[in-house]
C-alpha cells in the first residue's frame, strides 16, 4: 500500500483533528476562539495558518471533514461555513483532495446509530481504547476510522499514539 497521510477534521471553533501518518494515528483539538481584540476573520486566519503548519510537518495526501447539515444557531452555521470555505479553498490551492462525510454516517459507523449523542460517541471511542479529550476529537477519530475502513486499511495498521 502507498503511504497515505490523511487529515480528518471536525470543523468548529474547537476543531477536532485526527491524522493518519503512515500507520500511526495522532489526534487532538485546536482552539480557534477569538481573543478580545481579534477581528472577525482572525479565527479563520489562525485556522489556515494551522493547516499550513500541519502540512509543513506532514505531507498530507487528503483531507476529510464532517459534513454538518443542521446547526443549533445562526452563529454556528456561519462559523462552520467559514471554516469549510477556508478548508476547501486551502485544499484546492494545494491540489489536496478534500471530501466530506455526513454526520449521521460517522455516528452510525461509531455506534450503530445515526443519531448518537456526544456522550455515546465519547463512550464508543473510549470502548475502542481511544482517549479523546472531548467530543470534537472523538468525532475526528471516528471520521478517520470510517475513511480508513472505506480505503481498506487493515485495523492492525492503525496505531493510536
């Protein structure tokens, strides 16, 4: 199998991420909360800079993100749309394939239920032996796991560390 470095993202102010690097999985949460004197676009500038930093350290071959169709409020929808626009543009400019997976598909993969709540997603991750810091990281890990399954990467070639 060729070397794949796949980045999976749960987009938002607290972006969950999981990165498959030649058989190893690393994950975390990146905080893009605005600071007191930040302008309206600063969170997106920080996001793009973070993506570029991740790419500089790891040759990313593809990016996947959680496709959200419903938001709890207008602000959440705007923020998600901003992150998605910046991500897809960033990928296009670098010829990095970028694809979205529906939330329900990820939840069903993780728990067997397409409408699983955050607690169920966290419990499923912990039952899998993962130790995510929050539901954003858990969602990113499950998204990456779904993608790796679809790509036919055997479970024994996925070491979380």
